[in-house]
């Protein structure tokens, strides 16, 4: 059964926003980790600095397999961290 996850990412590298094309590619690489369900774009704060942010909601087959891929993507885009949450899907009876 697929698992529903959210991945929250920020645009900044330190206090400097990455270019628009790099930001788009970062979001695309995260989205490619599963079956994209929703994208929420806004602003957030990391260590006292406001930045553009995005939360991508995905269905994935194997959360444990996604974790190292997500860590590699975060490193590639010079991120200190990314947020990962898992939701429970409740189906009607």
C-alpha cells in the first residue's frame, strides 16, 4: 500500500535564494520521488531567515527507500535539512 508523505523544502542557500531555475529543478527532483498529489508554495522561516518554501505531497511505495534519496537531493541543493512527514490515509468503509 502506498504511503502519503509531505516534503517541505526551502529556497535559500544560507541567506541567499537559489536562482528560479535551480529552485524549479529542486522541486521537480523532490516531486519525482513519488506520485505527486499536491504542491503548496509559500514562505517559511529557517534559523531566523524568511524564505520561499514549498511542501510537496506524494504517494510513495517505500518510505525507507525515499529517505536516502531525499537526503542526497538535499545535499545536492546545499540544504541544511528538509522536512518529511507521513500521513495516515483513512478510507471510507
